[in-house]
C-alpha cells in the first residue's frame, strides 16, 4: 500500500503545480479592467456620472458611478472589444470604443460636453403670429421681383414730387385768384393786369409740372384706389380742363382790356372758370391731405 502511495506522489505534484500556475493565468485573464476620470467642459471633475461598459461580443453590460474626484473603475473584464458610455445630468452622452488585450488594462479619461438644452440661447421673438410662409404661400408669391420693386420705388418717388409740387402750386393759384379782383373793372391798371397774368402763367407752369409727375409715374397692376384717391382723381376732370381754359380766356380778356374795351363774349367767363378751377384744385388737394 505504501508503494502505491509513493507512486501517486508524482501525479499529485503535477496537479499541484498545474493548479498554482492556472490561478495566476486565470487571474490575469479576468483581472482586466477599464478605469479613468470623467470631467466637464471646464475640466471640472464630475461626480455621480454613470459609466456603462458593454462587451460587444457577448452583450454583457457592467456599470459604475464616478466618485467625488470623478474617478471610475470596472474590473474583471475579459479581453475583447467594449463600448464605454458615460452620462451625467446636464451633459451630453458620450460613447467610446475600447479594445482590451490579454494582460493589459485600459485607462480612459472622458470629457463631457454640456447638453444643448442647457446652453444659453438667443431670446426668441415674442411675436407668434404666423408668417405668410406658415399660411402656405410660397416665397415666390410673397417676395416681389427686383424689377417690380424698382417700378414701385420709382412710382413712390415721382408721386412724392407730384404731391410737393401740388402744394407749391397752390400758393400762386391763390394769389392769381386774389389779384383777379384787381385786374378787371374800369379802374384796373395795366400793372395789376400784368401781375395777374404773370401769376397765372406761373400757376399754369407749376400745374403742368405737377401733372407730368403724376401721369408719368409707373403704373402698378393689381393696386386698389382708395376713396380719397378716387375723389382726388375725379377732381382732375374739373381743374384739368379748367387750367387749360382759364389762361385762354384770360388772354382774351387781357387783350380786350388792353384795347380799352369792356370784357365781353366768352372772355367774360374767365373769372368764373378760374374760381371753379381753383375750388376743384383745392378740394382735390385737401382730399389727400385730410384722410376720410
């Protein structure tokens, strides 16, 4: 029996040596790990950040949480490819891939960026009314062409000049009507008639320039005429012909008075036509000055 026991000793020694060598090898294989530090955008350590390590081959997931210094460590990993995901409140999730080789541990430091919703943003406009695009109108219909805009700008510019000249014309027109009272009758002097005729000529000249800017202003299709503009245009049919007829009748009356004759015939209508013309012009001017 002793001899049999002696024979077993070599086998026992082999098993013992095998056991002692296997333990370090196993420990080396299962002692692999990943560790590191999690920081924020300004390199500050992030505590309580969640670290998730996934074995891409087996799908096994191991988790850890960073300490007060931002440090984490996950041990007892097998060699292979891993996906390391780190998340923390107020920061964007970050994922890295790590390969663990036999006998090697990995140090992986991770810096998290601030989440988009936590970043300061420009204040949004308070007006929440829908735009034309929101209502379904394409930009091609809500934005005019450059040519159309140029026509609109030219029309606006010419009508502004028309308006200014119209106001200027009102001054000699009123003066012409007033001096008309001194240009007729038996006691009328040639000087009074000359002043009246000169003011009348100035009025007609300014009126013609005023009308030219209104007529030559480019027309814009699809525009609607408002009530006061309609009235303004209607008055043109009165003071327009009147501005042509008044100087003709005035020239006839001037010639008759220069000959020492009494104003007669159609020339006698000069003052009436002048007053009607001036009244229509004033009404048209007031219609675009005082809105109604």
